[in-house]
């Protein structure tokens, strides 16, 4: 049975910012859209394999039940609700940042 993927407004906003930044930084909308596609594909895989993300290294995030999916240099934080078969995407952040407070 597939899990339903839900994204918070915050995660959507962060994803938009990442794509705008890449488009601006690379000077190419195509590069940004290809990267977005890569992140979307990784997130969509969670509907079949919700536990494929790893356990975060920060204990506070572990205790709150987050899992993390690594897509190149970005981290996708999510939680799995087994009862309702829902994967909720909470944040998409740059792995090079101090992300503990961004979620």
C-alpha cells in the first residue's frame, strides 16, 4: 500500500527558495528545474519506501520522530504516520547549514 505524501507550507516555501536560488546562482532555469525534479522524485519514492530516509544525527530531531532524506546537498525532513499511511514533509534545508533550528 502506498503512503500519501503531504508537504507543509514551510517545506513548499523552502523548496521554492532553493529553486530560485539555484536559478539565480547558475543563471539557468533548466538547472534549477532539473534539481527540483530530482528532489521531487526522491520525495515521491517515500510513498513506496517511507522508511528509506535515515535517522537524524541530532537527538532532539530523533526524539520527535523525524527521518531525513539526503538529496545531493539538501536534507528533506519528514515524519511517517503508520496508522494513516501518510508521509509529511516538514522541511527542505541545505545540509551545509546549521539546520537544527530551521525545522
